[in-house]
């Protein structure tokens, strides 16, 4: 996945009149991705406020959503309240392990120790 600054760089190169093939050679970005950026079909991404992983703008991070739902089922507090945007979720056991895997960018392996 491209970082936002990479997308902005490609958009700037397109605005400067560079050809898509030339941008591909300069950046190493797939030509289909450059075409999607040029046509406006590529969705915008933003970092998840909890884990920092990139997610589609206006959506929830799948890993953090799963952990928050599990925490709510257990009756644990989620979110930092009105004073803070920082999460106050305190995880233990299996949920803590899952959360740490999401933070490290590893795929979740359910049931693995």
C-alpha cells in the first residue's frame, strides 16, 4: 500500500505533465496504481488512530474493531472519554496477544499461542 506522501508525489508528477510510464520508472509504482490515481478511482487512506496502520478513509481498522467489539462483550472500557482521543482499553490474555499482533502488522492466527 502506498503511503499518503507517495500518492501526493505521484499526483504532483501527473500534474507536472509526466507520462504514467515515466512515473512508473521513476517511482517503481505499478502502472495500474498510477492509472487509478490519475483517474481518481483510487480510495484515500489514513492511519488508524489506535494502531497507526493504514485504512480506507472514513472506515474502521478491521483489527482494532474486532478487539474493541470483544472488549465491549467482556465489559471493558473502550475509548478515552471526552477529555482524550487516546484509547484506554486494557487488554489481557488472548485479546492482548491479538492486539499486539495487529500493532506489529502480523496477520491474526486464531487459536495460536
